C-alpha cells in the first residue's frame, strides 16, 4: 500500500475528472482502500495485475454488519449506484465506522514467498502486483473491463551468482508465452514454475498451508545461443505468479527473456 | 471667438458593481422582503454561471437566493452524487430527501423562481454542481406591465 492513501475527492476537486483511479502497488493481501465518492461503475483497470477485487459498500438491508460485497474481475465490473456514507448515519457494525465504499484485492499475494529449494546465497526479485481499479462517477459509455496484455522483457539476468529467482504476478492470465535465449558465453540455467499462493497461517510450516508450485519449464542448462520457448494456456492451469530461475556462474549474464501474458487465448 | 476649453477633470473610474459570477449570494446580505422594482424598458439580461462544490455535511446550505424578479436556475450534477436540492430548508437525509435528487446522469434540472425565494442544497459527499442563473426578460416585462396596469387602475379607483 502506498502512503498517503489516494484521496478519491482529488479527482473531483483538483482535476474535474469523472472517475477515480486507484493504481498502486500492493504490499500484502490485507491492503484495503476506501473511497468517499459515489460510483456508478467499478471496474478493474487496464494496468492491473490483480484480476479480482472486492467492492464493499454500506447496505442497510444486510444486517447485522450492514456491509455487502460484490466481487469484480477482469471480465466483470459492478454496475449501479454505490453511495459512500461519509457523514451522519450509515455505520458499519460492530466497528461503528462510516460506511464508505471499500476496495481490496481478492487475489492472494504472498510477499514472503520463497521457491522450494531456496537457500542461503540465493536471491529473489519480486515484481509486486499493481492494483488498478477505476471508480466511475458516471456510467461510462462502454463496459469494457478487460486488462491490457502484460509484457516483461529482460536483456540482462540478475546479478547474483547463486539461484536468482524472479517473481512475476500473472493473476487470471489465461495465455502466456515465455521465450528465453542465453546470449552469454557461459551456460545459463533456466526454469519456470507456476505458483498459486495460499494464506500461510504461521509456524510450524508443516502445520501451515503452503504455496503450490507447478513446473512449467523444467530446470535445464543452455549454452550460448540456445534457449527455450513455451506457450502456457488455461488447459495447463492459471497461476498467481511465475517463479523464474536464472542461474549462471557469473553475475548479470546477457540473456533475452520475453514473457507475454494475456487475458485472452490465442 | 476663440473656443472655450473646459479645464481637465480628474478621471474617476465608475463604481464597480460587485461580481456575482462564481460566488453564490450570501443569504445574510440578501433581503427577500425588499420592494420589487421592475423596469419595463431595461430588462435584466445578466447571466450567472458557476460551479458549486458540495461538502460532506449533515447541514443544508443555501445555494441561491433570487435577487431579481424572475430567474431560471439550471442545475446539473457532474459527479456521482447524491446531491439533494429543493426549496425546503432541510433536505436531510439526502438519500431520502424531501427535495429532489439531482440525476447522476448529468441531466439538468431547472427551477423558475421569483425574487426572494431560495434554493437549498445538501450532500453527503464532495460533488461538483454546475449552476446557470438566467433572467427571464419576457416574464419580467410582463410582470412590469401588469404591475403598471394594476397601479393605474388602482389610482383611478382611488380618485374621489
């Protein structure tokens, strides 16, 4: 969660916009945002890594908490007037807080995830997921809620000399293309796993749910000029993130890595 | 005969009329009970337009006090609302207001009001409301004409 939290009144007061866009990097699954504005339509934004979000709003017909939720996704927005209760009555119970509209991710993000086999000397780089959600003050002319394709391109590998892991969020992506070529003189090991996160309840680890890993590209060593290319579609599975291992005996090898993710199959 | 020259007079700016554009009239300085002075020859043509920004409040505010004989007030909501408007001095609760809710589609609502009347506004969130206040010259002249006729008839009848 970025601080200070985005103010939903700023688009009204400062920019004369007809929407509030909450675009931020989340730090954990517990991140929650509020808006004081009334929405006519809420949708996942085009740059979002998070595919599913909850819209919680004050509902006087839903006691005893008076809180109702609607889950929106990259394929479905929430259409209708949702009034934030900013003053006076309209309190969530039992907290007694004002019934403002709340926005928070449904997808799980584990900021402490370590791939199986991760050990001392290894490094991990996480692309923290972007939470992009748009609250329209008026009904938009069209209800297109799809996300843009996400493209990652790397020309240099990580600088660590151990196992170097890169974590790419891919919530709800039903089609992915991964292409890797080693362009360094020394052999480079490349591996990709699909990860589905769970909420880990604590220690000991044996008694706690663990993140699930699925091998998508098995670990293999590639000489200079060689690589691997693979298309992963929803028949293989949908994952929360890709864990990519790039290991070499030198730091920062020259590579060509392209990962393209899409909500739509090809 | 040489032309006579008038001595130069110091230039004085004409008194500047207070601008009302963008500033809602202050109800504390507006006297709704003052005598109506209607001109038949010089109808009022001043148009006012401004944006009123509501605040999240449980109070009802005065949006406009008519200081001219007849005006047409057009209100349009630019944001999501809810914004209640009306002639009642208490518009709360907004979601179940005794006034009317401005439609969040941006469709304008129009009031024709006579001098001294007030339009109130209330909201529970920050919203932008465009306000256009237009005179009604023909109605003003019609009122002035009727007033003149009435006064003439009254004067004739009062003669012994």
